């Protein structure tokens, strides 16, 4: 196939790349997976720069050539043997695209969902704040955080800075029309507890022609690939809390989202990325209980006096939960106090998040 020769002689190059925290193994076969726009292709292309030239073959199944010509397994296998290819990389791999995988020393497949084809699987998340800070040209950590919460955590958008059109380009280029409709409806439930049935009912109210079975399947797919997260509630509830993988994309789709909900999502995602087991409190919004009984409170603008008053008014919740400690995440405030042997400690997000690892 002429296209294989093209890929071999013109390997991809990153025009602009910043290091990510995720480290990929050398020589081992593996599956790199993650949601749309998190930077999987860029990370793989950076990985390839350390491999000897002509020792690897990078194939992007999204290349327009494959619209006209199918990727032929026999031709691929023959090409690998003839050229002595040691590493085969298939970007945007989809099950069934090949009849079988040719034998090769190292196989790398890049997917949205985790693949059962390989035992070694690595998930790439959107940028955390430390990665964003290394990307940015901000003069201070406070300015970087302000930009982070405005531009979001997807590398292609973060690199452009605060660009009004960047989320729009991502949405219309990366998601097909039907999935886009599902995301639009789900954005109405950002940081809210809901069920798939309630999402379906909302779709009907908005006159979006989506069958129930297909909608349920689409939601499961979005969850599996990490575009949408669901958080179980502390109280018994049929629904789960919905969190978009990128808070800026959710804000683009739902213009009614306020700063508190965006800040809430920011904190939830930070916990999820660290694989910390959390449950959401139904009411009030922005409370999370960790496995070690630490209670996380989302309160970006509260000072010590206003927070003290809120705790006193709602102390029944704290008595019921019996937290080991209460951590209050703010924009910039720092304070602490103790009520009935429960310690309350407030600190800015950018200080708190660096202590999670």
C-alpha cells in the first residue's frame, strides 16, 4: 500500500509540545486511552521521537486516505516484514478495523475507551493544574489559576490561551451531531444528581430525536471513555452526580453555569484524577466525603466569618457525617477554626491540589 510507505517516510511531528506527567513504558506493548482532546496523539508522537528512524510505523486510521482505501491486514503484515518494523502504532484504533494484528515486537494502540487487546493500559486525563501551569506563560500561580478556570484543561485549548472559539472548534470537530446532542443535554445537569431516564425526559422536552436505548448506550460510552464522570451520592439516591471531564467545555455548552458549579467540577475532577474514592452530598452542593472521612467543602469566596456562620447553621450535617477533618477549598483565602472538636481548614485550590499526590 502506498499509504504505508507514506506513513513510514513522513512520521508525525509535534509543532508544540509540553511534557505530561504520564510516563509511558519503553519497549512494552501498551494501550493509551482517554477522552477526546486530552492530548493522546501528541503524547504518542513525543514518545516516538526517541525511537530509531524507520524502526516504527505510525498509522492514523483517521487519515482521509482510509475513506477511499481500507487498511488491509495482509498488506500491512507484508510491509512490516519487508521494512523490518519493530514498533507498530495504530492511532484512533477501533476494534474490527483489522482482521488480525500483525506480529511485531512492540504494539501501541491509541483509543478513546480502554481496549482488551493489550494487558498494559494507560489512561491520559486532561491537564491538571500543575501541567497547565507549566504550559502557561503566567507571571504568577494566581494568574495561572485564573486562566485555568477560564480556558479549561484540554491541551489544544490551553495552548491557545483564552480563546472564545477554541471550545466551539473542539465541539464541532471532535463530536458527531448525535453525540453532541447528548452532551448538550448532559451539560444541563453539570454538577447535579440525575439518572439516564431524567436525561431522556429532558431530551424529549427539548425535542431532540434520540431513542431511549441509543441515548442510554451513548451515555455509557461517554462514561467509559471518560468524557463524563458519575459520582455516587452519600445518601441513598437513584441518580449520580454528573461531571464533565472539562469544566470549560461544560460552560461553553451550558451558558447558565455559575462560577460555583465550575469550581465544584474543578475540585471533583482533581479528586477523580488521583483515583480518590469520593461520594457527593446531595444537599448542599459542593460537598464530598472521602474514604478516610475527610469532608471536602467547595467554597471559593467564603471568608472565615461567613464560613463559621454557615457551619453553625448547618451543623446537623456535620454531626451526621462525623468527618475526621473538613477541608474548605477557596479561590485564595486561608483560615482555620475548630467547632466541637472538628477541625476546619481552608486553603486556596492551587495549594490544595498540589498536596493531593
